[in-house]
């Protein structure tokens, strides 16, 4: 059990630790369940690190779309590392404790990298729009300096949006009997429900963050592709249309892989209280684990330059 917190002010309680859970109802199988999870984490880290190395070490890939792909890979690495330690500690060692402050730190970085990934996908949509609608000015618009500024803006936006969240949670009075989380990591929506205080401010600010980041990004991505389709439809040759759209396929798949689970998690946390805990856990794992695994696979299959560069890196490692 979590030890009771000794405090002079007994009316205010913050648990020294929360209890995490793995897969509800399947605790006896955690040892076996850890095998596919470990494999997915390995694939995610290896694939995304290979993309970063491939882009950085291949002069031919020093182009805007590949720089943005590197940003996407780095955000996937960050998202993976945010949940890997606690998830595997629960599945491998049945160690379920996470300190209160450690939980807030994990929550910040988990949501931080999610917002960063959403922003990078928006930047990639802008990249595709410029490349298709104004190819002659593509290099002049998306210079190295502009890409660095976009990267800094993405980090600043995510940091400023999420900075208040840990402090909003830290001010709450928590219930001594409600220290069991719904996942093997800390979600904002999950942690705030452990409180025995009015969480209206937390709910409203959480909703604001979602709408102003992921929600706004998704609308702007749809707008970008509406403009892209309008441009493509004006091309005379069907072959040119097919080629233009083909350059967007990888990005469209990455968008779907990220946003569909995000929508699922948001809907479940707000309207799915009656659903089994197993459903909550599986949707959350799909949201956090699947995109970092699939993105390197999507881009290595659909992009020949990336695939060849990744293979060169592996061959060099093998020979070394």
C-alpha cells in the first residue's frame, strides 16, 4: 500500500505516490504481454533513430521535407521514452509505484511530445502545400532558417501550453483512497480525477490545450489538403495529378495514425466512463505506442531515398 503522508494540515492531502496498472484483468499475463510491448518499443526507437541518422548523414536528404521528418522521428522517440520506463516496470517487474512529482513530470513530457508531434504534422502539411502549389519557390520559402524558426516555434508553443498543467494538479486536494491510476503512465485527465476537489479549472484548461493545439492543427491540416486538392485538380495531366498526390501519401497515413487514436482517447476519457477499464487501457496504448512504431515503417516503405539511406546506415553498422 502507498504510505500515508504525514502533514500538519490534515485537510490537504497529496499522495506520495500513485499506483499504476498494466492491462486490467490480465495481470497474470503481464510477463507474456511484455514481449510484444518490448518489441514495439524496440522497433519504435530503432526505426526513428535510424531516420534521424539517415537524414543527418545523407547530404541528398538535407531538404525541408526530410528535416520535418527528422522532427517527427525525434518527437516519436520522446513520446516512446516518456512511457517506456513505467510501462515496462509494471509489465516486467510488477512495480506499480510512481512518485507524485515524478508522475507530474512524466505527464508533462508525455503531453509535450504529443503536442510537438501534432505541430510537426501541421508543418509537414504546409511543406506539401508549398511543394505542390508553388514548386518553383519551394526552396526560397522553406529555407534552413525558416525551418529552424518553425522548430523553435513548435517547442515554444508546446512548452507554454503545457507548463501550467503540473501546477494546476499540484494545487488540488487528493483523496487518500483514490491513488490507483488507469494506466501504466500519467495522463492529465486520469490524474485530475484522483482529486477530491473542484477540478473545473483543470477540465477547462485541459480542453483549451486540446482545442488550441491538436484541434487547431487538425483543422489546418484539413485546410491544407483542401487547397492541395484544389491545386492538383487544376493540373492538366492525370499522370501529374497522380504524382503530386503520391508525394502526400506518407504524410496522410502519418496523420491518420496519430489523430485517430488521439480522437479515441479524448472521446473515451470524456464520454466512455461506462466502458470496461480494459478498453481505456488499450486505446491509450494504441495512442502512445502505435504511431512511433508505424511512422518509420510508413516512410521507409513509401520513400525510396529514406529507405536506401536507412539501409546504408545498417550496412555500415554491420561492417563496423
